[in-house]
């Protein structure tokens, strides 16, 4: 017979209860698994490696310099595990407690020798014992977990990884830290078997990435990047969220001395985003919507707090990160040349409007890195870069594309240099771009491009020399901000700077080029004509060439 309403109600309640119990059981199982993993990976915190009888190996025996040499030779040549155990125990002692611990080491010379040897050789020795190559994927390591060889080597690998990470917290010298983090990155694949250790490594790496500079910050980010790419998608999410929060946390107050490092952090984050475009896009959309809501609230209410959130470094850097730099870097290919040109134009306009320096030179110079060393066979149809954000494939093999790359890069750089050509730091600002331009001038075989680039280099160098001479004449220091700000203001207002005059001629040339291009495009018939094919118009580029040659 059919169930009564009361029975049906009880059944529904039972289902709900069972579902709730199942959910709680899953949570409990995950918690037990995590606790078990943490307990397993913390075993070697209590001591050193033991032999089969439970006796501690390598402890209580003085390791002289000759003994250390002998052990190192056995490990390197024969992959001798007992010798490796003795060295790792000494390495752990040195990492945790220094040269006086347990009487293991006799003098700092032996300690230094052991530390350097283990850092240099441990990764290769582990791989040779396990029979895995440097290109091994994480699944290979996971497949080895149940093997006898892995069970023998696992405690050694774990001890090495933990001791080395502990060393990161003990050392303050940036060069040593860089070397240590680099060696850990070489052993990243082994972290597949130790998720808790991986979590700790990522935490340390984020701290070093955000607070350090130079090679140490770069190597720390490479660890983060490898973790996001090497392990499952959850690790990408973890690295993405931590990286974004790190940047936001460090841009509340922008110190001029920190500005360059902040640019590096943002560029690193964009590189991380490029590893999973779909996920990054979804997260970017969420953040952009939040920015839009903040802006909308400020416009509607004009309340002090709402306006304050907009007029903050965090808000400005979020816009820069997601909308401008994100677009410019996430679509780096040659087909997106128009999009990159537009983003750099926006940055130049933003820099001009607010009077703040924005380093756009690298974005412009990247255009010259496209495959433009060989001149195309066909002139190609006229194409207006401002009419689209993506180039047709056939156009990238034409001479027009090659000319457009060079002209676009020079035009963007010209706007940037014209804005800062009067600044006292212009000689320093122009140094790296000049190096890149000279290298391009040497390697390109396209004569028209060589002429354009050579003329640009000459004009920039003239301005560099002019500013340098004026700078040598002043008596104030870089700390005198008011005097620095007034440097060459008279020449800038009158437009008498060498580069400004060249810049004006370049802009006039660009305007003439665009006008001629528009005429050519409007005169082209929308439909194909019957009969003999007409050669595509190439008037715009030819006009630019003629104007460029006419100036020489």
C-alpha cells in the first residue's frame, strides 16, 4: 500500500539526516587524513635517521674533513645510502643547530663542506637511486610510493627537504638564500609525496618573493610558478589567491623606492595567470566587477568613504593589474599587435594625464621581438591597426606587418620619451631601450626598418647627451625634489629639446600615414572584381617610407 503522509514525512527527514551525517563524515575523514599526514611528515622533527636496529646513524661520531671527503666520494660515485644517511644527519644538525650540535662536526670547514655538497648533489643522488630523470612528472613519483626503493629513500628525501626549508629561516644572506631556494626548486617533484611540506615551501616562497629583491625574489617566484603548474589545479588556485592578496597587501602605500619591485610583483602575477587562462579570466571578471561596484557606489553616493576607496593605491593598482597590464601581457602574440598598441597608448595617456612615470618601454620593445627578421614576399592588403584588436593571419606574413611592428614600437617609445625627455633621469631611463634598439638594428635585414631605427637611436642619444650636460651643470642633489622637478622646465615649455622636435615630425608623419591609409581603404571596392587580380594597395607604407627617406 502507498505510504501514509506521516511515513513520507519521516522518510524525507531521514534522507536529510543521512545526507547531513554523510557530509560530516566526509569532513571528519578529511581531518583525520590531514592529521595523519601532518604526523607522518613531522616524524623527523624529533631526531635523525635510524638504522634497522633503531640506532641513530652518524651521531656521536666526529666527522673530520677527511671523513667528510670520503663520505662525499662514496655518495657521489656509488650512491652509497649509509654514507648519504651520515651526511644528511650532519646536514640536519648544521641546518638546525649549527656546528656545535651533537659533536657531529669538527670545525666550520667540515660543516661548510657538508652543507654545500648536500645542496649540490642530494637531488641528483635521489633521482639516480629512484631511477627518475629531471623531466619526471609528479605521477611517476606517486607511482613509486609503494615500491621498496621509495620506502628506503623516502625518509632521506623528507629529511633533506625539511632541513633545507629550515635553513631558509635561519639564513639572512640573500646570495645564500637564493642558492638554497634554487636547489629546492630543483627537487620540486618530490613534494608530490609531501603535500604539507609543499604548503610550507609555498608560504616561505611567497614571503621571500614579496619582501626580497633581485635574484632571490625571482627564484622564489619560480618556485610558486612551478608549484602552480606541476601539481593539481587546487595548487594553482592557492598560488593565484596568495599572489593577488600579496600584491594588494603591498600596495596600500606606494613608496617610490618600492615602486620598481611592485612592478615586478605585478608582472610575476600576470605570468602566473597565463598558466591557466580560463581560471584567471573568471577570477579577473569577479575582481573587475568589484572594482565597478566600488566606482558606481562612489559616483552615486559621493560619500567620503566610498570616494576614499577609489582614490587609493589599492584601487589604482587593481585597475592597472587587471585591465591594462593584464590585457597587454596575457595576449603577447603578434596577432594581437593592435591590442598591445592600444594598451600602451592608454598607459602613455594615463602617465601624461597624472604626471606619473609608468614604465611602458618594455611593452613597446616587445613588439620588436616578433618574428620580423625576414621581409615578407607580398606587400599585403592595407589594414588599419586602429580598426581591430586582432590581425588576420595572412597579414602577418606581409611586408606591411613588418613595417607596422617597427613603426608602432618607435611611435609608442617616442610618446613615452617625449613626455620624459626633459627629466633629469632621462639618460638613465633611455639606457636599456637604447641597448635593445641597437641590437635590433644589428640583426634586422630590412633596410627600411634599419633606417627608421637608426634615426630614432640618433635622436634619443642627442637628447641623452643634452640632458646629461645640463645635469652636470647643476649643484643640487637628487634629494632636492623641488629643484629636480624644475629641471629643464623652460626648455620643455618652449619645445626646444632635441627629441621633442623629432617627436613632432614623427607624429606628423603618423598622421599623414593614417590619412592616406584611410583614403586607400575607402577607395577599395567591397566586392572582388572579375578578371585579372589587382595588386593590393600599399600606399600607406610606401608613403611612410618616402617621408622617412625624405628626412635623411
